[in-house]
């Protein structure tokens, strides 16, 4: 029986991501009603209503509830969730909200609202955990550039480590665009990254620029320019196609496809958890992600890619795609959730640097273990694996198809190219901090030592990734286990 996963969604961005995540899960389990254990891993079921009635009478009667805690310091998004078409999935007793918001100030969210609400959030999470038989992990969703998501979200992350130290903490977080409309975003991002390094077990960075480009591609549009933007408006339609490309260069003429961007993240998380929810030849629990992909405690940023891309809510099952084609697509920058080198090159191949470890999660009834085994040497040809982990490729295989497709592939990699994103965040932070711009907004809550420690923490992780990117194999080290002699 799969162990439970509790989702903690914080801030406007986190809750909108969560809303799409629950929409995809609901449709996925409605399409596969026979897998009740898979349903129970993410939904709390009260009563004996069959899953075949999901989305109809059973849900309206309140028999199926999402295992989630929703937190926001403004009420708009949470109210929209309760009043929307998925409102029956949520229990308002697991919502924590205020009315004034954090004003794009990480310190206000982390310190002021953290002190005010952390006890309430702790009890809310504990009540949700007590409804689980054997909780496996938390999914903590939030953005990095705002006040509530980045500030309060990382405060909640620290609380989860203190209160539930043996439960894995996986953090899908939205990184701000290269051009952001929040002036204090560099501070908020750096502070949030510091807390993620200290308290998370694994981080899945979701680059806003990459998300917009991928959504543009999935919708079949031609991109006008580099897309960017933070989630600013509650979404009212699901899977609505856009009428044009998306560009930050023409903000009055274009609109980012936030719903489609969120759908891609939901597809990623669905594939991430499919091998622990549904049956298959090679199952994979959440703890196996950190065990196989995080060789050092602070080097925990995992670059992700999926193929094929899908943003429609009720997409018809497409023609089968070969595993070879999908894995090759994951190594292409257009399928990756992180942009490096200004989006000009892949973030997962040897051109971008050294890879510490890789995981492949495939799903589909016709995919075999042999398909995955055949592609591992091809992945090694495209990646430069660190010398002490040349066999570091974890595989998982789920037999249940994703929504809208017969087969799909998720690739995760702990790749040294992520240092570019962290270095960029540090540079934007220092651009403001070197002249003490906007520091007075944070001074009532933070001492100067916290700014300096944040700078040092982020730079240390960047240096660690850069060192592993260039380290050479010593001459006396065996190239593989076959070169070792056992006595």
C-alpha cells in the first residue's frame, strides 16, 4: 500500500500550482478507479463512495478530500479555491489565511507572519498528518520572489523539519524571471534559497522563463520573445489556449499562459509520484529520490524534464511515442524546467557541465524494463557523469498511462549547471545589497549578519557545484567496479 503524501501550498503561486495539481490528480484517479490504494496516498476518503463517482455526487458529498494544507496571507486565492469547481476537494479547516499580505517582503512573511501563524500552521499540519496511516513525504509548493510564498513558505519548511524530522521534504519552487516586476525579488529569492539549502531534502526549481516557453510550445504557438512573469492573478479557466506567443518585452500585448504553465508543473509532479502510487515493474518511493540523487546534503537542486508536454485538461490519448524519442526529448532544452546559458543550451547534457546523478521515471503499459536499460548507455553518452558515480542512473517504471498520453518520461538530474541559476540569484542580490538598496525594509526583522550569512551560504553551494563540475579523476582510482580486485 502506498504511503501518504501531504501537500503544503503557500502563497498565491503555491496555491495556484496546488489547485492545478489536484485537478490533474482527480482526473487521473477518476480514469483509474480500480487503484484505490493509489487514490488514498493523496486523498483522504471518508465513507464508502466508489471512485467512479469522483467529480460527481461523491465529491459534492464531501467523501473525497485532498491531503493538503493551504496557507496565504491574502484571502482571494483561497476563497477562489473553495468556490471553484474543485472546492469540494478542500476542507476549509486546513486553510490558514490573513487579509493584508506580506507586501513582497520576505522578512514580513518569514518573521512577522511566521511568528503570528506558525503555531496555527503546525497544528493544522499535525491534524492532517494524523489522518495518515504512514506519511512518506511533504510537497511544499511556493514561489521564491514574493513575501508570503518565499518568506512564510520557508518558515513552514523549517517547522516541518523540526516537528516531523523523519518525513521527507520535497520542494517544487518557482524561480523568478530574469525580468521581474518585484523590485525586492533578489533579496527574497536569496533568503529563500538559503532556507531551502538548510531545511529541504530535495528542491525542484521551476524556472518561470522555461515554464512560459514550454507552455508556449505545448500550445503550438510561436514564441515572440523570452517569456517571464510571476503568478499575479487567480485563474478562472482550466486549460484555456492562448491566442498568441508570450513575451515580457510587450507586457500590454501579451499574457502569460499561467494555467498552462501550472499544468506542466502538475504533469511533472504526477510523473514524480506515479511510481509510488500505481503498480509497475519498477516502483520508486519519494525517499529513493533523495537517496539516489542527493550525494551531499546541501547539493539538493534537481533539474527536471518531461516528455511529451501536455497542458490540456481533457486531452485525448495521443499516438504512442517511443521511449528512445521521449528520453532524447528530455535532454533537449525545450523540455526542461530550468533555463541555463539564457536558454541557449540544454541544462542536462555534457555541454552544460557535470552530472552527479540521474533518474528516469517512465510510465505506460507498453514500456518494458528493457526499454529503459537500452537507453542508459545513450544517456551516458550525452551526459558527463562525475567519476565516482558513473553508474548513477536510477530507473522507475509505472504501468499506468498519464492523462492524455499513452506513455511519458520524467528525467531528474542533480546537474552542476544549476550553479548558473544560483550564481545569477547571488549576483542580483549583491547588485542591491552592495549599495544597501531597499535594506531598510528588512532591517526591522533582520540583522546585517543574516544578509552576510545568506551571501556566504549561496556562494558556498555554488562553489561546491563548480568544484564538482571541474574535478578530475585521480590516476589511481579504478574507472569502474570491474577494475577492482576482491580478495
